[in-house]
C-alpha cells in the first residue's frame, strides 16, 4: 500500500519466455525440384531452420510406405505414380510451431483452391493441379516424426533446447569447459587464439569417446 496522493507504479516481473522448437518435414515434389533453391530461400525468410536436406528418387514401393495412411483411397495410385516419377528433396524444418506454420505457408492441398483462397501460398505459386501440388508438409506431430525418420533414420528427434532450457544446458554442460579454455588462451597467448581455442576444445571435450579407434583408409 502507499500513502494517499503518491503515484504507484506496479512493476510486473515476467519470467523469460519459453520457446518450444518443433520440427516438420517438407518434401519438394518432382514437378518443383527445379525451383528448390528459390523455395528454400522462402523457407529461410519465413524463419525456419533447415536441419537436414536429402535428394532422393523414391521407388513406387517406398512411396507407398511413406503414404501408407492413404492406402485404399481413389487418389492413392496416382499419388504413388506422381511422387515416384522423379527425384524429390526432403527437408527437415525447425521453428516454433513449425507444423502449423509450414502448412499455413503451403496453403490448401488442392492447387486450384490454393490459388483461389490463398494466392500467395507456395502451392498456389508452384503447384500445377489438384494432385501435383509441388510440396508436402506433415499434418501432425506424429506424422512429422514418422516422416522424418523415413528420410533421416539417423537423426535424433529429441526436443531442441531453447530459451531458459538452452541457458540451463549451457551452464551445466558447456560453460565450465569453455571457461577453462578461455583461461588457457589468456595464459598461453597464442598467435591465432581462435584456432588454438578450437583445437583445445576438441582435445578437452568431456564428451569425447575414451577409446580411440584407428582410422581406416
């Protein structure tokens, strides 16, 4: 409480925002592969980070596995034929609310509807017809996980730390080693401190394997 007549300023202390980074899969389909660089530039400008990129030519069997949820539907044979007709480029995209953001950027599945309803969407710009719509996006978290594993089986799909979680990770796992390295730089005073520190961090990485295996030429 304050005395009468004195102004009061309520100061609200807010916690740092928690940003949850999400991943989704983008497929640049055969009819749009020639525009891949242009599309990737738009993706980057929209705020996505591309974590993985792979150019592949899917067989009909692989395409059937990828779109197995649509098996039995009337459009399924045409979809398989279309996706296996040439190379595709698979991209793992990361951003806050990546799945909904990417699907919003794509626009409606049908190219004609996309041109009518969202003319500046990617499918409206790069799609051809109701089936050849140029681009794919995961429609849910479960679908994204499945599709990313399909193209990138070795990719770790753990949540990416950000905001306060990233700070906590740095304090716990990085800062102590980095401080030792910077202290060593000040003591040694090498001619090229950046390269020296990089080599020092590699040598003193607390997470490196304890057993070194011989290189195979």
